[in-house]
C-alpha cells in the first residue's frame, strides 16, 4: 500500500532519508513549492547554515529541478496546471517514490494564520484527505492552534508515519 503526504518540494531535497522509505510513498507537491526550488537554487541567501550542507542541498535542488523538467514529467505537470486542483499523473522517481504535483489554489481561507504556501499545503491536505509532512514546528503549532482539520507529521517521525499509514485503522468502519 502506498502512503501519500503533502510536502514542500524543498524538504524532499533537504532530507535525503525521505527518498528511502520502507514502503512506497507518493509525495504530493503544491505547484508553488516546485517553483520555490528555482528561487532557492538561484538565491544568494543560504538554504542551510553550514556552507558544505548548503552546497549539497543546492545540488539536490538542482537534481530535483532536472527531474521535474524531464520532458515527460514536464508534460504531466503542464496538464495538471490547466485546471485548479487537478493532480498530475504520477511522476515516478523509482520503485518506492513518486511525486504528484497539484495545481493548488490559495483561497485566503486561512490567510490570517498562514502564508500562501502554507495555505496551499493545508488546503491540499484537507481536499485530498492526506497528512502533511513538515519540519516547521511553528507551522505545526499554528495548525493545532487554528484547529485546522488536517493531520500533520514531523519529518523526524517520517518512518513512523509511513508505517502507520500502512496499518489498517481498526476504528475506521
């Protein structure tokens, strides 16, 4: 069984362990987070504090951009961008990892609590009924404080989230 998570594209580049799950995973990416990769790659601002880690992560960002720019993947993404909330066909990285790009739309529903990218993450999670994977504690705290009805897992709990999602829920009848 495949586990799905809404996540920012840069987190996939930043956290290498995400690409070696114990079970198949589909990372659902709002398109705006894919665009952020280009901004981060070309930005003079460091992505990571340590210069060695920064260079490594920038290399991974470049690899991810190349993956999305592959002609077949680009075509799948472009099709999804034609209609609000359309999901792309799966972009297959390997036998355990695939990406789905969503043409998410920030409708300002949560604008006072969350920035546009965060809003797209939580709206995508809500609309598709799948959990968010995040490394940002403040974002997670604001989700709880605003009582947004989505499930969120910390990146540190990634493997648990993957395995937990594969378990049948006894209370869901």
